[in-house]
């Protein structure tokens, strides 16, 4: 498929997003979402059936460095 796009001089791009605290344990094998500090986010996850945002856990400095090096 990408060959057909390129033959017509089209461009393809991909946006990579680390969702961090904007996630839910149901998508993370029961683990809390991560963020630079422990936070409590309120509201509903827009693409879910009744899931609310909640707590996130604070990353360690080593975990932050590891994510940056990815």
C-alpha cells in the first residue's frame, strides 16, 4: 500500500504518542499509568465504555531516562 502512495508522490507519516497518565490500568495489564509525578486525573476516557481516568504513578529518574533513550 505504501508503494502506491509513493508512486503518486504522496507522503506517509506516523505519530508516536506516549500516553502517560492519559491511560487506564485496563490497557496496562492492571498497572497504573505513568507520569513524571503521581497525579489524580478526572474525567472520562473518550474512546471507552464508561472508563474514568484515575491515579497515575510517579516514574523514577531511571525510568524517565530509559523512556527518553527509547
